[in-house]
């Protein structure tokens, strides 16, 4: 257990704080916890790479922490009426499809290694920006309706494009 892994665990522990804050309508607390989670993500990655502290545990924990945070925020924001439910459904469905494809490939003894695609990285950025804009608008009482609208549709388009790209790659892998 090294510093990057501890920071990743802190990010995982922030998830219930963010969910609780959204559920209580304490959007400034949710925003602060989300920002702290983002900072710990950047710092743990920097330390791991630049100080040769990358571990197998970290390779599993980091994406788990990222997905847990994003999925929890989107589901919470949708449940409590801060974003349209279809956006959360789209984001969660994409992740379930990817995990399902990996599990199915493994069960069929055709293991698949997922490599992040450029569209997937853009999708992650869009998802983070959209969530941050919603939290900032509610928590800081800012009028960000136009930016939120653009970010929401960016998430929709990039989530669909990313899901499609992964599914095409999976289909190619399974047909070889």
C-alpha cells in the first residue's frame, strides 16, 4: 500500500459523501468532495508515474474508483432530479456493456484487454465536466444552463460513440 493507492482509496471513500450531499441537496459539499476526488485522481496518477509507484493493485483500484464516482454521481443526480434520467441510464449502460463484454469474452475463453480509446478519454472528460457544471450551478448558484446543455449533449454523443467503438472492437476480437 503506497501513497497513490491510499489516495485512490480516499477517492472511493468520497463516493458516499458525494451521494449523501446530493441526496441532502448540499450541492456545495458535493462539489467540494467531487473536486477533492478529482485532485486526488490527478495527484495519485502523477506520483505513481513519476516516482515509480505503479502497482497491480493501483491498476485495478484507479479505474474502479473513477467508475464508482462517475456512476454514483450520475445516478444520484438523476434520482434527485438534477439531470434527466436518460443521461444517467446512457452512462451506466455503456459501462455495463463494456464490463459485460469483458466478462463474456473471459467466460468464452477469449479474454479481452480493454485499451482506452481516444473517444473514451474524451467521453470521460465530458462526463466529468458535465457533472462538475451541474454541481457548480447548484452548489454555487450559478447560471450555467447553456454550458450544461452543451455538456449534456456532448456526454450523450461521446458515450454512444465510445460504446459503439468498444462494441466494434469486441465483435472483431470475438470473430477472430
